């Protein structure tokens, strides 16, 4: 009798463990809510806007190392973004940006401080896949804190889906104004991602900028990972490694999106 009871207990535990595994896999593969502004990359934008009435909080954690030497400055940036969908094709966002720089010399370090405010809007021209390529217009205005320094950043986002594969290119022109010499800096980002399951994507991206006066190019590239464990939460992480002398040796970014 004890052996029968023990056997039944073992069978029950096995079935419970199997059920838990199935539920975990189902949660992993569950498609994310279409209302979320999920990012497959950490720098490259895809063909996506928040739908009408959609509200989301996004937290950006960015860390940079100019070089891997111990004496190299370490830069940390925190961005807090609130994003709202005005229509299904048009959204607006407000960012609050905080910076910190750490060096071996405390005299040259810069503690965490409020650095910048950014206002961004995006507009997409059609539904995804209706045109030969998906086109999205992006406009951003930046204002430095405690300084009359402004930046205008228009972007053209070009994207295309090939089944589970998505390719996106962002063409950027950043214009600095105010108490600095007016300067235009062409920039770009580009990425390719593959949807392993609806909740999990892997890919790679590259970013870069051209200094017009010196003709110096700063370019980086690296892997990107995106995970949406629930309809109200997504995470995007990536690491970019410098390809040229003008780029940091390492740029790591983690973005967390929370549907509200």
C-alpha cells in the first residue's frame, strides 16, 4: 500500500513539474500586446508608434567606456521616458535625462545630475507592410539643463519585414544651436532582428556619426536582445563595441518598457 501511494505521489509530482514547464514555455512564447512600443534594438528605431490612447513608461540605462584601460572615464546615463499615442499613427514622448561620469580622480568626476530634457514625436505614413518599404518620420528637440544649448534631431526610419526577419535603418541629422557653434552632424543606426518566438528576438545593430570638419567617423556594432515576458513588460539589451578610433570601446544599454 505504501509503495502504491509513493508511486502515485511520484507520478503526481512528475505531472505537476511537466505542467509547470509547459506553462513557462507558453508564457515565453505568448505574443506581446500590440499596444506596447516594444523595441528589438537599443538604438535603432523600427516601424512602430504607440496606438491612440496608449501610455508607456520606458527606462534607459546606458553605460560607456572610452577604453578598457582602468583610468578610462566611465559614463552612465539614465533616461526616463513617458510616451503617449495621440492617434494610431502619431505619438509624442517626454524624456528626462541624468548623467554621471566616474574617473580615478575625484576632481574630474561628475556626480549624477539632471542633464537634459527631450521632446520627441513620431509619425508613420501607412500600416506595416502596405508600402514597398515602411517609412516613419521622427523629430526630437533637446534642451541642456543650466545652459542655452539646444539640439534638433530629425530622423527618417526605413524598415522592412521579411517573415520573422526585420531590417531597419535610421538616417539622422543632429543640429546643435544656442551658446555653441552651430554644427550639423550626420548620424545613422541600423539593425537586423530575428523573431525566435513572438516574445523573444535576437539581432545585431550598428550606430555611427560623421564629424564633418575632421571627416572622422565614429562607428560601433554589436548584438541586441529583446524579450517580452508579459503584455505589459518588455526588455531590450545590447552591447556595442567600437569599430573606429572615434567611438567608445564599449556602449552597453538596457531598456525596460512598462505599459500603463
